[in-house]
C-alpha cells in the first residue's frame, strides 16, 4: 500500500491569494444578486393608484407588511424619549412650505379649525377655543425621512384632550384621522391609534412662543411617533374615515404609515 504524501502547508502568499479569491467570488455573487434584484424591482409593475401611488407594487407590499408589524407592537404606553428644555434647539429647522403660500399674507385672526363629525355636524374652533384647553409641552427628537433629527420644544393641546372635551369619542372609532391645510394643498392620513397617542399634540407654540408662519401658524400637528412628513403645518380641517384618507407624500411613493 502506497503511503499518502503529506501536503505541504500553504505559504502566506498562497493563503492571501486563496482568501482574496473567495472574498472576490462572494462579493461578485452578492453584487449580482443585488443587481438582478434591483432590475426585478425596477421592471415590476407600479402599484394601483389609490391612497398610495407612485412606487412599485412589490415595494408597496413590503411597506404595508412593515406597517402590520409596527401596528402589532404599537401601544399608548410606549412613549417617545423626551429631553430637558435646555437641550432644545434655539433655531428650529424649517423644511417645507407645501400647503402654505408664504408669499401671500395669512390672517391668523380669521383662521378657524374645522372638525367634521360623523353625524355631519361641523365644529369651527378658534385659536382661543383651543388655547382654553389644558396646555401640554413636549421636547423630543423630531425625525425627518431625509435622515436628520433635531431636539425641539413644542407646546399646545393633546389631540386626545381635544377629542374628550368636544365629545368626539364616536369619531375615534374610525380607523383614520384626516387633516388638511386650508388651501387643501397638503394633507395627511393618520391611523387613529397614533393620532390619539398621549404625546400627539396640536401645537400653537415653539420654544414657548407663538408659531411663526413658516412653522405652521396658527396650529400644526406634532406627532412624535411619526416621521416629519406626517406633522402637517397650518391645519385647516380634521375629519375621520375607515378607509385610508389621501396623503400627500404617500401619493408620491412614500410609506403611508411612516411610523417610528
């Protein structure tokens, strides 16, 4: 029986070459997988236009599935981290004026918040009506889908307190809350559990002072459990629905839920 020959150990250069070859092969396979996945997604059909549109159907399906996961773990007991006032930015970042024509003067004194009840009744509230309710302040990290965040200080009335004071409990049985600017140029649809979260407020102050026009005077939404695109400025009307209301950015390919 012929004895087996002992294999010579690999030299350092041979080991490096072998590892390089394996790494390169793995990188090539991964790159090919990413490329063909991207091409598959790119060639996939667009979603059917509804409350959402503008993106590929498989991506929208993935976003909707993510929403189900977020919703399954959502609780009013889970609160967003808050900070001391000393950490709040002195100059709050301004990012968009969609729904607010800043070139046209806006008369805050004539503004009214219109709330459309399920019964057909319409409430028209002045800023004084809203300020008469208990004031709530929150300092949290406002997060934008663009990737930035900023600790900011807001003051106003809890949306849940507004609901309770004006006996809108029946309206909260609907699945969604819809909000629009007075000119209807910007609009959001928000799931009711998020809208009634204890940290969601209708804000009329920033850093202890009345909202400036560019930040949504006289009243804007501050909803810490959502990305900034849901924090509508200059709210003109609020209504309730069981189907997804229209949503400005969801119509442009973004996630409808936009939860954190």
